[in-house]
């Protein structure tokens, strides 16, 4: 079956530190990969995505590269801010044969990030 | 971008009553919506997939008579928690499959059953 494994948290960093949150996956087909962010008491927001091997997703200073050879999609940011404090979820979905429709998302367990001033 | 509106954001109800949660796609048509449940400090658990005009597909272990899902239009799906009990207290989140980023999530509903 499909599964996503994230590094265990919580992760606590000082402002301007470098961030890495590891994510690896197993999938029966060719998944699309996502990172979502959840702020306290809110739903999920798409942070970035990649749909094929070697694609790099990026947004708001965050980056992740789809590595098929290592089945990984690690999230990185060079300099975190206090406002980045949130829960981060790695997820995958399989698209249909025509590449036009996504199936359901499979989530990792989430990683709590806290950034101190 | 695509927006999904979820209401109410929080609700407190008495044990034994039913609660309806609405999920609306505001600027796109959503033939498929998903309902998740999230426990404190845990990941999202998919409860069911809601398809417009047809019966929802429930995940294993989710009681379909307990969690009623209706997707009567291309912009609205509802989740009704029937005969709610304290163990149903949780954070419920909907999402819709959209043509752009793939999925757009609602802001969630905090249900507390007393």
C-alpha cells in the first residue's frame, strides 16, 4: 500500500536557523508529492508540490525535491522565522492513468515546528 | 485561487443530538470532496470520499450511519454527526479536489460534545 513517513518532532529552532524535515514514501505507482502546513486551529494550506521525479517544489522560501531513487521529498528552508511555527504534513496521491485526476491523499504523521526569536 | 468554506468553525452540542457541518467550494465545482478527522497532535484520518450525486465511499472502520455524508450539488457537501457522543469530539476537516493545486482544504470544525 501507500504510506508516508515523516521525521518525528517536535522540532525547535532559533530564528534564522536552517530547517530540514525528512519525508520518505512508499507507493505502488507514480505519486505526486505535497507539503501542507497547518497553523493552530486551522485547516491545511498547500505549501508546495512536485508531480514527477526530480521536480523541485518551492514556495515562501521552502523547497523540496522529488527524489525517486531515495523515495524522498525532504522539506528545507534556509532561514526560518517565528511565523513559520506550525505543523507540517508530507503527503502523496496517485493520479489516474490519464494524468487528469488525483486520488485521495495519504498523509504522514505531521511534524510540529516551533521557532523561537 | 480555489477556496473552500467550512462552517461552523466550532460547535458545542449535547450528547445525543446531531450536528451538521457544511463544506462549500466557492469559486469552482467540486465533484469530489473528502472528509477527515484529526485528533490532537495527530495526523488527518480520511473518513470518506464524497462524490456529487452518488453515495459516499467510507474508509474501513468508519460508521456510515453515524457519519452521514451528502453531496447534493457540485459546490456543497455536508457531514452530519448523528447521535453525537463525547468520543466524537474532534477536529473535522473537509477538502475538495480542484483543477489547480489538486486539493483545497476547509478551515476545519472543532466539535465538542458535552
